[in-house]
C-alpha cells in the first residue's frame, strides 16, 4: 500500500490526506503496510502511534507530501 500511495499523482495524494476520515484510514493502512514491508523501529512505532493519533499525523503528512512527495518515515 505504501508503494501504491507513493506512485499516485500528487493531487490524489493530497486529496486522500485532506479528507479527515479518509485521511485516518489511509494513514493507518499505509503505516501498517510499511511496518510489515520494512520492519524497522521507526515504521513500527509510527504504525502504533497513527492508530491512536492518525488525524494530527495526517495533517503533518499532508504538508510533508507537499514538500517532499512522500510521507514522514515512509520513503
């Protein structure tokens, strides 16, 4: 799912991250898939944190995608 999100056009990425409920679902799915694909400590911690605090991280990721074209700790 992480590779799918990164392969989407930037406009689609921004739309997925700007809608609050969709934002949380995308955050959780992308973070959990990143933790399974690359089980390093930062991915696992972010997957756990995003389950509970997905909306604030979603807004942070919205800005991060605008600047760097990928999510925080999901390169």
